[in-house]
């Protein structure tokens, strides 16, 4: 018999749906996890992945409930399994955080913004261990060094010796000051990758037997993601710790998991070893998930979606029947066709020209005296041809979003020139009628569709709003007719105009944001990480929509993303940015198959991949 750390039997989690009906978020699932192994759980939003993990932790929010099932946990080799569902709340607190740790998807939401990171990790340690404040503090230092947020003592000593002329203290004092400095930081003073390392340090602080990682790398850059995955893999091996890793990215799952569960609508539709699931999938849903991912090695005309692989019959809230379909044949665009398109675009006039653009921020000292400056965008030059998609990639903090907002005149430039349709817009006053007129032709789709929409406005009113601002209220139903047309154009029902944002899924909300961006017939749209928060199938639908709209409406895009496979699918040319500077520019094929700069090579090497079987 295998040594099991977790044995879940017929687990069911329900949430009320009205006064009588209930929704099965997790429906009668069973699986096991061996000691020291990693189980990957994949599926789209609403599949039950996160509900399963919170059920293990006994953190299902009211009015949800675990209506049936057993969760057997075996903390030690040879010990008697414990049913976590039969423990009292006080007994469960001894296991939660102690024997079972959890890393949440959004570290900024999981950490308290008013306390330092050191205080919060110390609190977790002292809650489960009988140690003094000094001992807990020393453990925090060791943990932060283990997760590579703080250099080791040897590295700190080398750091001191390299810049000894700048220090008036001894090496011992320097090392102590550096350690104190990091644990006294607040969450807002750390980057996304650093915050995730803090969450990992907190989760492993009490040496858990089982670690649950719920989408821990979803919003991270590929290089930061690679570091986090390597860290989790190393810690798991060194501590012989079991892990449940939840993700919708099959490339990431391939890198960390030994076995995989595929979930759909609260049920496990397929389970097996990593090789079985990724290279020999049997269920149409698994085949669809695998095929939805954009690839670096080929350029399809459109991306397949899960709907191409199966039809689903749903009655009430439950899946009744899944029927496999034969997916359509996807045409692959040849290298010759890509070259011809680039040559055609090159002959066109530039819609947007950016010349020597610089955005600089000043840091103020005592009495508001300027003592240092930081260049978020540093002397950037490029053009975007009419009808082209220019991809913009780089790590967080490289200046991508700052550049995009500066082009739209949402951020003032320090120096440089911006031309739109040969008109110099960088010198126009922000309140000028001319800039107001030009802005009708320049739009942006942001990363988080929920934050982009006013929750008090219906979907129809949100799309209508820019028309009212720029055109006034036109007599008749012309504007309302356009709202209905735009909803249908982005693949939504025209009757959904009366719905509110919270009544739509993430992919549907992003379609509304695209419809809103199209309201004034723009020629130029910036997509700023517009699909990074979406599941792979929904992402494929939105990417196909953007390409279709570009072809039909002759749109020009700047497409910003940290996902190079998505940028490859969307872009004609790609710009690579690092520390505010443009380090490389070329065709999408050239950048990804023959990069010239070391930074670009490092970005590409960080992408989790596996050989395609389908």
C-alpha cells in the first residue's frame, strides 16, 4: 500500500442558490496524495479547484458547507489517519497552518497591509510553536533566506566587502542592519514576486507536511514565476513535503506535478500521471484545455476553444451529459505568409510614432529638495503601422504600462515626442478640445475587467457612457442600437445590456470592456495585460475576438503581456523592454526563434513548456 498523506473520499461542497436550490461546487470527488509527491489540479474558473483546497483547510465561507465526505490526513509515516472533518474548530486550528500550509493566489490580499512582513510571519510561528520572540525572529530570518528574499550571511558579507568604502559600520553590524531592514518592510514595499516569497515563507514556517499552492504564479512574470516554481520544488524535495498545486497553466503543472487531476463543474473528469494527462488525454475537456494554449513553435489562424471539443448538457446547476465533438481543422499560417504581411505593413504609413520618449520620476528629500531621479521610460523610439499589432513584453517594472499610459497622455512625458496620424499630440494641453477629439480614436483595455467597470452601472450604460461624453445624447435610439450591436459584435447577447458586471463571468466582463473601447469607432487600442487573468479557454476566445475585430475594423493594437506565447499569437512585431529601455525589436518570429539579446533569451528560457502531443 502506498504511504498516503491525504485520502479524500466522496467530498461534496454545496452553496445555497436561492431559498431551496443548492449549487454543487464540488460534487462527490475522491483522490489520494502520496507522501513527498506533488498533485496538480487543473481546470477553468468554477471547476471547483479552489473550493477543494479550502475544504481541506476547513475554510469554506458561510453559507457554503461540506455536506458529505471524508478528508483523511496522515501527518506522520505510520500514524493513524485523522478525518479533518470530524475535528472541532479548536483542534483544526492546530493542524491549519501547522501541519497543512497554504499559499493563496493574491498575496497582497492575504497579507495585512498595516503590519510588517516580519510581524506577520512571527505571529504565524508563535501561534503554532512554543518559542520566544527572539527565537521566532531568528526563524523568520532563516525562512527569508531559504526563500531567497534575503541573501545568505555569506552573500551579505561579500556584498559588504564589494562596497566597503560606502560603509561606516562593521560587517557584523551591516549584516544585522540588512536583516532588520527586510523584516521591517510593509507589503506595499515589495514586488509581486517578493510578496509571494513572503507567503511561501509563512506557509512553510511551521514545517507543514502538506502545502497547498492555489494559483501562486498566475499574475507573475515568467522569470519571477520560474524562480517561484524552482523554490517550491526545492523546498518540497528538501523537506519531503507533499504539495497540491492548483493552476490553469498546463506548462506550469508539467514543471511541478507528479500526477494531475482535471476538474470541470465540480467533478473530476480525468486523473492520472503527468505523462498520461499531458500526452495521452482521454477526456474531451482535457484535450480542449491542452489545445487552447497558444504555442511558440506555430502560428495558428485562430485558437481552438473547449467548445470545439465537446458539447455540454446542463440541467439546473449540474452537468448531465458531455458529448465529444470532432474539433475543426485549424489552419497554420506559414512563415512565408507572415513575411508577406510584414512587408505589406512596412509599406503603410505609421499610425503612431514615438521619438526619444522619456518618463522620469523624482524622489524628494528633506524640505522637498530633489535628491534622486528614476527613469521609468528611457529614450524609447518606435513606430506602429496602420493595422499592425505590436507586442510589448518585459518583466514587471520594465516600463510597459507607463509607456502605454504616456502614449495616451494619461501620464506626462519628461521629454520626447508622440505623433498620432502625423499629428504631434505630446504638446497638446490636456484640457484642449483637439486632444479630446483625438482621444476618441485611442482607447485602452485594462487587465482587470471588474475594476474597469462601474459596479453601479449596467453593462449597457457602461458601453453607452463614452458616447454620451463625446457625442452628447443623440435623438432617437441610434446610440442604444449601437450598444446592442457592440454586445453582439463581441459575442454577447444584446439583451444583456440590463445586467450588472457582477452578474457576468471574467471573460464576459472583458468582452464588455472591449465593446466599451469600440464604442467611438477607434483606430488604435492598447491592450494592457487584457487576458492575463483569464482561463486558457476564455483567453483563447478573447484573443480570437481581438484578431477578428482587427481584421473587420482595421484596428491597430499595442498588445502588452508577460506571456510570450500569447504575444506570439497576437503580434506582427515585438518590442522587448528592460528597466525602461527598449532592448530589442523585430518580427514576432525573429524575436522568439532567434533572439539577439541575453535578456530576451532569459525571458524565453523561463517559459514553462512541454512537447505538444495533439
